[in-house]
């Protein structure tokens, strides 16, 4: 079973650790980009619960929703609770 941070790293998802949260690009709002096209991270995912909130668009999600939106498999994650 993998932790969220390890899973994201192995999936090629860039994240920044801020306290108990991982901050990643939000696939729901898709508007947070620099003029160069670089993605700006706004989605905060709690590493213990998998709960996420985008500080740009306000989307609330669970980790499984983020994974589904990104088109990634959810096998092996310790905190994913599927609906």
C-alpha cells in the first residue's frame, strides 16, 4: 500500500508539501496557468484523509475524485475510500 505522496510521485504528479497537505495542480478548474503555460498548484490534499480543496475554484473533492479526473489508477493507496 502506498501513501498519497509516494503515489503522486510515481504517477508523475508534481506536489509541494505544506504541513499535512500536498498542493497540486487542480484538474477541476484548469484555469491556474502562467502565461508560459506552466500549471500553478492550488488544490490542497490532506495526506491523512485524502480530502481536497482548491483555493482557486473552491472545488471540494476526495482523493478518488482527483485520481479519476487525472485518469490515474487507484490501486494500492492507503487513504483512498471509494464511493
